[in-house]
């Protein structure tokens, strides 16, 4: 007997679904309830009851449709992970405050650039809301195309003239787009789905993994951007490990990464100079910046120096050196508070990934978590003079329209995943 043909069961399920506000999960819950009713129905038949009596007994065992529906509504009700949302909003607002604060006296930084940060933030919040409402699982079937688009953007950027020695931006009229930031965002969204598809097909896995790793890596190398190459490698390795690919595949790709660094090291002379300058810290040579950062940090104090002409010596403090600026201007009490906020944000990101049932959503969280972890860690360590200089901004705090927009948007996507954390893994056709 088809239980769904029973009017009694239909009425029970309809009454139950009326209590569940999230319509996205209605079909899944219908299948789940039918499964439980069928188990109860089979058990009732074994006790000697006829079909109609067994149906009534099966439904009775499920409990009141109103109470069951209300309980399921609480489980599937969309919620925000405030441990991620609140720190990101606080850092974003502080980043905007910093831009306007610096616009008055930092050289080559204008109020118009600060306004650009506000516009990018607003656009980011709009996209974040759209991502939150949108069912992220529908993206999964387009992952291959999105990954192709990310690589196409990396290829197109090579046709544009370099800015500050690197082809990381595309300028269209008054709009400048950070192509590497955009590509990394698209990769974080699409790579988990691409790797899942490779694992599912179970055909030519090593060849496919090598192609997926090598193509973006080569395009990033041509930019050139050694730092973004390392970031992509870390994201790729984290996803491969969490996707449980064979250790021999992961080891081989790691060896290719190390080989790529060795082969290309001579082409990144600036990296060698930065490392030697960091080691020697010669104040009369390229190590002057390390000496300057060291003196600024040591003279910061607990409450900072406020507006001081000494900070003008730091080149473009709104970018890579934003944390030195925060320590010197606002003091260690503020800097430590931000560091604590960052640590809490990153910990919550990876902790949230553990509670996601859908593997695709879990891996998206892992990819963004890895991206934020590397960006925050390297920028702060660099600003504290603990590692050589790296071309990497601090998320939410440093100046950058594209990065601010994408960082905020990524939080919306992460919340979309968290909202649906209890959904069973499904394949979107």
C-alpha cells in the first residue's frame, strides 16, 4: 500500500507542515515523516492490526502534528551565527571609521576614498542579505562553470597593464576591480563542489586534481603573486584533506608546490630582498621599513599616541600597515581587543563548519575560514615585525573596495550555510 495515498496521513502531514515556517525544508520533512510513519505502520501490522488500524496506530505514535511541527520548526528555523556576524560587523564598522579618520591627515588618502569604502560596504551588505536568503545548495551544480570563470578572470587580467608592478587589477573607467580577490572568492565557492565531483566520478582522480591545482597556480604565478599562490595552495590542500582524498595524491601535490616555489624563487627577487632585509634589518638599506615599524610599535604605549606626525613616515598606512597604524594611534589596548576579536571570529568559523551536515556547505566554510586565517595571521604578524613583509591586507580593516565588498558578501554566504545546517545532504540536479 502507498501510504501517501492515505487521506489520514496527508491530513496529518499537512497539519504538521503548517507549523513549519521554512518552506525550503517541507519536502525533506515530508520524506522524513513518511519514513517514520512507514516504520510504525509495519510494526503495527506485525501485531495483527489491519491496514487502516495500523495507519491510525502509526500516526498516533508520531504524536500531535502541531507539537511535532512546532518542534521541527525550531530545529529548521533560520538563525544567524552571531559569533561570526558580530565580529565581522564590528571590524567592518571600525574599518570604515579608520578610513574617515585617516582621510583628514594621511598623505595621498582622501575623503573620497573613504566614501568608496562606505559604498563598497553597503553593496557588500546587500549581497550578503541576498546570499543569506538564497539557498546556497543551488550553486553546487554550477561549480564547474564558476571555477572556469575564476580562471578566466585570472587570464583576462594578464591583458591589462600592471599596477605597482603586478597585474592584480582591472580598471574600467572609474572602477578598479581586484581580480585576485574576486578569483579567490569564486574559488572558495566553487572548488569544494569541483572536488566533490572529482571524488564522486572516481575516474582519473590524480590527473583531474593536478589540473585543478596547476591551472589557477600557473595563472597566479603569471600575475605575479607568490602570496596568492600560497593562499590558493593552502585552500586546495585543506579541502583535499577534508574531502579525504588519498594521502599519496595530497603528498604529490605538496611536492609540486614546493618544486614550484624553488623553480620560481629567482623570478621573485623582491621576496629574496624582503627576507634578507628582514634578517639584517639594516636601517640604511631596504630594512629601513622594519626599523620604522619597530620604533613605531615600541613607542605606541598602552593608549597610543593619537594623531601624530610620526605615522606619516609609514607608507600607505591604510593598506598593508593598517595594524601598525592602529597600535601606534589607538594603543595596545585597542590592538589587543581587535586581535581577540579576530581569534574568536576564526575559531567560530571553523567550529561552525563542524556542525554543517551538507559536505559542500562544510567545505565552503573551510575554504573561507582558511582564506581569512591566512590573511589575518600574516598581516598581523607582518605588522608586528615577526615575519618579512608580505603583500596582504587585513580583512575588513584595510582599504580596498573589492575586498570589503567580497569579505562582507562571504559572511552572507556563510550565514546561508549556517541557516541550513540541519538540512540533510542533497544533490541538486
